[in-house]
């Protein structure tokens, strides 16, 4: 082989190698997000528009999310001040862990309001370096109070404050948590419970017939399963024969199971009452990550009934408290074995008109969850896809106010995804073609298991830009987040910019 | 290139040993954790904060099985095209095949736990084929050494 020939070969090889690297670098840098607005995210048409309404895309001029507020002139009925700090969390019964607190504790204080109250929460970030927000999980707040950094507000910086105002329209069990770097801050404990009591009926008697009412907030801190912040089982003192309403809040990243050897009833899912709840015997009930379940437990004639909440903790209802009992004898009896059978909420309770006509929806969307290897923001990984596309090329669900929207959520991946839509409650219509046959099943957090196909519907009655994401929060970081956008609504906020907004 | 081929094949074989060791370590750790009153549920798994002895076995099993071994198996097949030895490509292809099957089985176990039975058995197939491919080089090096002293000559 001649030296000249050899040189040509080397040059050709050099060019080839340089081209491969160059193209690779170009491809890589093309995935970098930089500063962006959700307004620019539109990975193609995900749905169908029905009837006389025109095409899915809308002109983007119009009202800013910041203008979508509760009545600014109305005085607050319930006012709280919530101070977020980065600090060690004291965990009774366990070891303390570094995390985030609200007013010095985690979970933070439970906010209690009455239906119809105007709630005003003054949020102060004392020492969370990355900034923080408060999202009112499950409460259909006005968009400006939704607390999603980079979409409805800027993350509250160190020393900053932000006021959230909303009316507590729906009675039920909810929770609040940060929606800035949420996978880290929620896991770290920047959260708390919200209970909205029903308004008294016209006759003046309380609408809540349960003598006893208790919050059971589940959270894992540094590998420790806690109930209301303690590595200890709980006890609710109740008269024999009386019924307690246990409000179980799953603030963790995965599904929690609830079960009991006693007969229980599911009173509400995600803040919506079940109509005609039947007794649940020998079955467990699952709560998706972010979801809530109100369970009625009756105190037995002697001792107490044990309700298992999550795999590790339980709460006993009745009397006396375990500490006061005869040594070595637990009045709640031994732990009950977890039933293998699961209560199907699709067919639980008595049917009643749901008040949402889904016969001829205005819009139909597909939300198909998959997974593949790729790059997001220059980071390689095995990422979640929506309708086959990687973030940020995910669909934007364009709606108009008063649209009836039907969404098909299909999970083609191998893991369960608790899908959470902000600002709305969705009605489950069917699963795998089987129509819902029980009480209307309203949720804001819905577990979609591998291979399952849910048809859900909601009324677009709360204008704004709303996240629709997986509440196993690391999944949202890995691309499982899309948005519902109302016609004519815009946001001045951006993600990844100088304000450091990172909602997931 | 023969040497590269055989080193990669040994890496795959060693990877199988690491896989068996790491999963046994992890399951042993789970047994101990549960025995001591620990609870493993979806909340703990997704929190990625499990702290029991042996929990490191799971990420090791995932990284070695999901990345190291498959990348090595692909590299083995690529290298095989530059190796002048009988059966090098065939055995590299067989190794890649059983590795692909192994990964498919591994990711499907949660859906169908019975596949775990095949996953465990197929691991031995990965080990044996990788060792065979590695030894193939030694044999062919011995045969070829008389005629072709420079082992790393590629097609020119």
C-alpha cells in the first residue's frame, strides 16, 4: 500500500470520526431545554374536537394565569401563616432526618376550613435554598394559587413570601406540598394535610355524622414509614359502637394499601363522597400516590378495631389507647393479614347520576404512557413517553371553558402510574372497556396499572394552565408530565430561567 | 483483536457471577430486614430511601444486567467481525442472543413471576456461552500462532 494511499485513508477516517462526534454533539445539544415556557410545548395534536367547535390550537393572546384569582376583596375566613425551612426533622419513634418542615414540623400543620370559606395561606420561605411553593393537591383552586413553579408563579426565593387564596368549595380530605423541585421537597417533607368540613345543612345540624374524625397522613422519611410524622401506630379514642372517619393521605411516591380485619366502608375518594358505600370485608383498598381515602371504622363493643394504613403502620379505633392497656395485651388485637383481593372502586357504592354528560364530549384526548431510551435536556436515560414522544415534545391538551373533555389514559409501560390532574376532578367512565357501575368515582389521582386503559372525563370549568402528571414524582422528572391549557390563557413564568423554576 | 474478544467474553462471564452474587445479597438483606420488623412496600421502594444491608444488590443487578453485560455482548459481536477465528461471530451472536433473552425475561418478571424460573436457568446459558467464546480464542490462537504471529492484524 502506497504512503499516499495510506494518508488518504487516514484523512477519510479522521473526517468520519469528526462527523460522528459532530452529529452526536448536535443531536445531544438539540435536546437541551434551556429556559422555556410551557406555552411553547406542543408536541402535536393529541385529540379530537367534536361538534361545531373549531380546531384544537388557539391563538395564545389573552389572560395571564396571574389574573385568575379568588375574589380579592373578600376577607379571608381562615388565615394561616406557613413557614418553610430546611432542617433536621424530629421523628418520634425513629431517627431524625434532614428534610423540610412547615412551621417547624413535618408534616406541617393541618389546615382546617369549612366548606365555602375563603382560605388565605401566607407562605414564607425561610431557608429552602432552591426556592419553594405550595400546591393544594386535590383542591380546585384558581390557577394563580396552584403553586406550580414556572407555570403559575415563580418559586418563592429565600426570604420571600407568597399569598395563596382560594375558596374551599368541596368538602373533603386534601393536602398541600411544594411544587418546586417537588420530587425532592415532597419526599423531604414539605407538606401537610388540609381538611374541609362540610357546610352545616339548612336544618342547622352538622353535615358530618361521624363523632370522631382523624387524619392519617402517610410518609416515608429516610426509609422510615410514618403515620402523622411518627414511627408509631396511631390510636383514635371512640365510644363502643360509634364510627370514626379516618382520612388517609398517601403523600408517598407509591401506592398504599388500607385494610382491616373489621368491616369498614370507603366514605370518600380524593375529597368526593361515595354514594351508598357498602361494607368492605376481606379486601384491601389501594390509594394511589397523592390520593386520599376516607374510611369509616366502627369501634367494637370491647377494645378497638385496627385499620392498617400502608404496609407498616396501623391506627386503632376504640378504647383504650394501647399504652393504657394491660401490659402485653394489645386491645386492637394482632395485626390482620393483608387480603390478596382488592376492592374495585369501579363497581363500589350505589349508582347515581354524576352530573356530567359525557355522551357527546367536546374534546377527546389520548394520554398513552410508554418508555424508551433517549435524551432529555442532554441527560441520557430510559425515559417515559407520552403518545410516543419524549419530553418536551409531549402533547398540550387544548380546551375551552365549559368543554366536556374525555381522556383515554393508556399505560403501555411496565410500571403503575398515579396520574394527577391539577385544578379539576375527573370522573372515571370505564376501565379496559368495562363501564363504571358503582357510585360516581371522582378522583384527582388515579393509578393506571401496566396494560390498563382508563376512560376519564372532566368539565373544563377552571380556566388556566394545569399540570397533568404522574405523582410518583421522579417519573415526572423523567418526562411524565403534560398540561391542560385553556383557550386564551397565557403565563409570564418560565422554567429553567434565572428564577430557578423547576416544578418537577 | 483475539485478546480483546476473549477479554470481553470473560467480562460477560464475570458479569453473570456478579449478577448471581448481587441478587442473593439483596434477597438475603430483604429477609433480614423483614425479620427485624422492616416493611417493604411501594412507598419504600419508590422513595429510593431503603437502607437495609443488601439493598445495594438491586442497583448492582440492574446496572450490570441492564447496561454492562448487554453493552459487552454488543461489543463482542462487533469485535468478532475483526477476528479471524472459526466460530467467533457465531458464538458472539449466540452470546448476544441469550443475553437479549435474559434481559427481556428480567424486565418481564414483575408481569409474570414464573419467568423468573427461566431467568435463573438462562443465566447459566449466558455464563457457559461466554466462557466457550472466550476459550474459543485460546484454541484458535494456538492453531493460528504458527502461521500468523501478529494476532491483532485487521483486514487491510
